[in-house]
């Protein structure tokens, strides 16, 4: 038997991903040069710690991370607008943030995103500083029915065509010309081929492509800045293991396609079509996470969870509409060597019995405001937990409040491993001394004996 | 009274409810009687929401049914005197924050619970709240916000109401993703609520409902 030809199992793929993380490469593909032997040791110790926590073993100590939204930039004295438009300022502030708090893993400087790029797209889905939001505030989503109630069949029959010709022109002015494009699946044979290309001769289509060329160039500038920032931080011993993101199919439809109101009505008015659409989006969401992990080489796939939180749906509705396709997305990611990293935003206590049904030691969950002791007793028996120092405590509490809470977390959620200390929700503002207290207390008290 | 209509609305049978309203209105039933049935059904829905039998899908659908029924009844209701309300509540999302879903649900639940609600929308600066308190004269003000930056804006709004000499006239409640009692204390609000029913309970407790 030729063993090398056997396809890798999910465990082997994940192990390979961790091995790649442990010996990072530079952009040229050579072994990355660490700044010092100490930086290399710190980097590898952090990765090992995180890996142990995710695989539900006791690491040497509780790993600690800080998962901010705009905090690194506001704390550096700049506005969100500056962080979005000046990539140099943005990455400098993020580096300062990492060096100050020294987390075991970080999420890169990509949270502000490239302001100029959004401008070039004439992006309408979000408002951002200078475009509907004040300079010092974070961007925010403009929820609306970007997908009409009678468009489910279009979405289901050809999601890419639907996105290109209907959804994108509604969320960005630069996509206007896409409305005129023929389906790519019509490009089949020599005979008739040319008909498909007539739209490319039309001024609105050409104008759209022109705008996308410019937007693409800006996106590349930003990605280069982010890559350089991550590379520099890796060389200093600080890993970013986020591979990308995907979403629960229910949130794909509920957040930006139909909107909250739309999807809630669809549960009553067209439940079968909603379920069919959720099922069609499932492999697409798996592929989104897997391909991001392949591009970045990092296994952790972030999944922000929204409309399954307590209070949105009944238990029955949650089990019927939200959970089945989310679970399939996670299983698909795991099968491909990724680690699903869902964030339980808000409260999820009523869902714990359902969501604990995940393969053991394969997922890591960011916990916002749910009772961490209850989460540990349920989901935490099967999965690594990350969190849950609250935004409110980080902004309004004292360092002693934070230490007391962190102690409780280490004593309960940290017991036996499977826990990463962190804030519970992406935050903009906090007292730096509170963030420091969370990190430093964990480094001292969180050592496993 | 049409028990059939009440049940159809309360049990979320939208098509049947609308057909019944059309039928009743067409057969000359007094619009106020139909409206009373609708109100009874909305009370049942509120009750079921409070008991965690109903959740967002039912509230949203109830809101849609209500709007459609009002469209049917509006022409014949024009001269009817406004119904006596439990009290007035002013709501809005504070400046810098454009989240509206939580606020809209709170507004809807307050309305179906019998309050007169004025909704200032999102990204509402403190002076606009002050002006509306003066003019609308609510007993309760509800401030919504989901960002940590909203904590300061809520505090500023409470302070502005205080500075205008209007603080004694209103009770202020706050709500939103990251709001807890520490935030309530920081902002100087009277109470915070975790969901729409909490907002209704607070408002009722303050206006003696």
C-alpha cells in the first residue's frame, strides 16, 4: 500500500496547518527570520498554548488574547477615519497595541479596512467615517431589504448570477453595469459565444470595470500593508492565526440580503424557500472559509453569529432555521482542516443545549455576555471557549474589577484547559489599564500547575 | 366581537386575518369594534412574547398585520377620537450609532401595550432629545445604543436633559447590546432593560400602569 496517496484525514490536515504555523515562511517562501531567538520561542510557545487550548488539553498557562474593534487606533489618539485612510498610521498603531499587551494571538490590523477602497466602490451597505458616520466612530451596517421577498428562486437557482446582477448593484454604485451582464453559464460553445460578450462593449459595463480596476488596485495596496504588518509582528513573536471568515447561512440572509425584518417574515410567509436558500448557501459558506484558510495559511475561521442569539427565535425556530446549516458549515470547515471560530454575540444561554453538539476539540467559541460557567458546563465540555470580559467592564470598571472577573474565569472556564482569556465582544473604547490588567493577571495567575 | 379574527391574528394566520377584516369591514361592522378585536389580539401576542412563546418572527409579523389592517380601516376611522394612551414614551438611538432594530422592537411593543410612542430615529444628537422632551412631554425616555461609544453619548444625553431642567419630568431607560447595570450607573439613567418586554415593564412601572 502506498500510504502517501491516502487522502489526509481532517485531523491530519489540521495538524499540518499547525505545523505550518509553527514554522512560518516569508513572502518569498523561505523560513521566516525571527527578530531574535526569544521572539521565535515566544511565537512557538503561543501557538502551542493556543493549540492545546483548542484541543482541550491543559497548556502551560491560560492563553490570553485581546480582540479589539477600533480600540488600538482610538487608543493611539487617532480617529477611525484616519485608521481607515492612512494604512501606515493604522499598522503603526496596531503594532504599538500588540507590543503593549503582548497577546498570544492577534487578529491583524485589518479591522478598520481601506476607506478609499469603499469610496471607489461607492459602497452603500455600510456607513463609515466621512460617509454617514463621524470621524471618531466605527463603521456601521445599513440594514435594508437588499434582496426582495420574491427573489428567492433567483438566489437558489444561481447564487453567483443573483449576487452579480441583482445584489451587488444594490450595495455598491460601482457595480451598476453588472446588471447588464449575461450569465457566465451561457458561455458554452463556439456557436453563440459572441452574443454573451456584447455587454462588455457597453459604456455602463465598461465604467463598472474601470471602477473595479481602481478599487482592486487600492485593495492590493491595503492587503500589502496588512501583510507587511503581520509579517513584522510574526518576526517579533506575535502570531495572527485568523485565516478568514464565513457566516451562518441564516445570518447571510438575515443580515445583508433580506434583513432582520425580511427574514423574520419569511419564517412565516415562505419557510420552504428560506430553508432551500439556507441549504444552497451552506456549501458556498464552507468554500468561503476553506479558501480563505488556504490563501492565508491560517486555520482559524471566524464566524460572527447574530440572529440565533437569545430572544430572536423560539427554540423550535432555532433548531429548524438557524442551527442545521450552521452546524453543516462548521463540519465542512473541520473536514477541510479548519477550526471554526464562532462568536456568540450577545446572550446565547438558551441555545447551549443545542450548540454543544459539535465534534469534540475542533472548535473555539468567542463568548460575549452569556454566563461563562453555564457555557463551560455545556458547550465547554466539547469546545474551547474564548472570552468573556465585557466591554462594559473594560470601559467603566477598575483594574481590580477586571482581575476579580479574570480570576473567576480562570477558576471556572479555565479548569482543565480549553479556555483562552479575552474580551467578549469587539470593542472600540476601554481604559488601557483595564485591558492590561486582563492580560497581566492571566499571565501570572493563569499558569497551570 | 369576532373571536375568529382575534384567534387568526394571535395565531399568526395572516391571510385569514386580513380576509376576515375585509369581510367584516365590507359587511358594515363598526371599525372601532374591529379595532378592539385587533387590540385584544395584540395583547395576547404581547402576553405570549412575555411568556417566551413568541419571539421576533411573531412580533414582526404582528406589526405587518397591524399595518395592513390599519390600511383597510383607516378611511372609516378618520373621525374617531384618538384612544387614551397609558402614557408617552420618547425613544431614539443616540448620536453616532445607527442601529435601529432593537429600538424599533421596543417601540412596537410599547405601542401595542398602549403607550403613545414618538421615535426620533437613529443617530440622534442630545439637543434633539431635549427639544423633543420639551415639546412632546413624555413621561419616559428610552435611549438605545450598541457601541461602546454610545455609553458616552447616553451620558451626554442624560446630562443635557438634566441641564435643560427637564430631568425631574422624565424617567430614562437605556438598552442595547453591551448595556448592563454598570453602564446604567455611568450614564445616570434610571434603569436599563435587556429586551423589549423589560422596556414595557419599566414604562408601566413608572407611569402607574
